[in-house]
C-alpha cells in the first residue's frame, strides 16, 4: 500500500501543530519546515479543518492549531478519512473500472482485508505518540517547544513476544 501525498502532507501538518501547541502556526512556517508547497498545504489544511482535526483562524494574526488534543487524534482515523476515497486498485473504483475479472476475482477481498489490517495497525497510535518524547522530531519542527504530555504511554510498535 502506498500512502498518498495528501496524507503524507496531512501528517506533517498535524505533527507540526502538535509540536507547536499553545500558539497559532502559519501555512508558510509549515511549508518551510516540512518541505511542502503552500498550494498543497492549503488544500490539506482545509480538509483537516473540515474533518475537525484543525482549527483555523483567518486574518492578519491568523493561523492554525490542532482542533482537539493530540492524544485524541487517532492516526488510523486520519488515514481512513484521507486514503479511503482513493481506490486501492482499479476494481475498487466506482467509475473507470474496466477490469473484466471484477465479479469473479478474489483478490479484491484479499486487498480489502489487507487495507483493513493496515488501518487497524494505525488505530492504537495517536498524534501525541508520534510527537511527544521524540526529541529528534521536535528539534526539527519546534526546537523551543514542549509537549503537554510526557512521556507518551502508547507504544508505537508492539515488542515481539518471546517464548
């Protein structure tokens, strides 16, 4: 599975905002630090605001900030919201599906299960898990900021079980 550019940029925006809590950040700041075009950012920011992940404020002193606390932003939900409209394969498309095997093909079921497993893997991860106690990331996105929650208590990857 390949993550779309839109989702990739959305995650950069959300991590930047999480690392800079307590102040409004600007699209221009994010573009510079996260190496993204302001045009792409504008579209992504609008979508994230419509979904309630961001709060935006227009005007001279405007900017954006998280729409809810970082520990309440579930990464799996973001990926579902942004990736689900993109067909995983041609046979998933409502229009432009020219595959003659669609009605008999079992690959579609397997791909659906795989996509669901991908999202389920992201469900235990919240935005604060990605940002808090991540000194290397914070040095890039917010060298003078601190997370509200430290240490984060949700592990990114489950430790392997040994016998």
